[in-house]
């Protein structure tokens, strides 16, 4: 059975100078699912969300897909 994904992120990375805020993150969110985004303070949750929304540019990524 094929699943439709509303978000598909592959290889997302963000550097701030020598600091690697997000390192090669990949994930998919299936249509109709309820998904949480958890991590400790400083783990890169806000940075990842801002990159998804186009508020900041990633250092490296594969194209993100939005349905």
C-alpha cells in the first residue's frame, strides 16, 4: 500500500559559522497523521521548522516536498 506524504525532507543541514545546528535530517509526514517534533533544548527543532517555512535558507538539502 502506497502512502501519501504531505512533508518529505531529505538531507537537511544548517550551519551557523562553525556550528552545525541541523545535520543531515530526513523525515516524512504521512497525510492524515498527527506528528510531534520532539528533542532537547538546542536540538534544532526551531531551525528545522524555519527552514521548512522558508524563513531561513538551509546550508545543504535535497528539495523539500509539500503536498
